[in-house]
C-alpha cells in the first residue's frame, strides 16, 4: 500500500481517522481507509472506500500494522481491535 495522507476528525463524539491510499497493483485508483476509534484508542471498525462506496474489504494483518504505523507517523496513536 502507498499512503499519502492521514487526518483525524471528531464527529458526534466519535473519532474517525482517514488515510488515503493506493494499492501497488492498482496505481491509478485512490482509496480511503476509514477507521472508527474508541475512547481507549482501539480501532472498532475498519472500512475501505472507493469513490465514496464501501468496498466491504477485510484488511490483512500486515495492512493493519502499516495503517497504524502511518497514523503514528502523523501523531495519531491508535491500536488494532482488541481480541475477544
């Protein structure tokens, strides 16, 4: 994944992190990963959007780690979903 921006916003007392990205095998397609973050800093929901539509994508563990690291590089500290 190639990531190019990261921003955090608070909507109705919920924190969302948006990360713009491209997949290396689709260099002309721009996606947005939308992460819902709880008060404890854990991501409660991972979504991927293309042109505003939910891709129903399941991020692989290495992709999750890359997104968390990228957010951290931009001063946003988040953690993967807690295991049950």
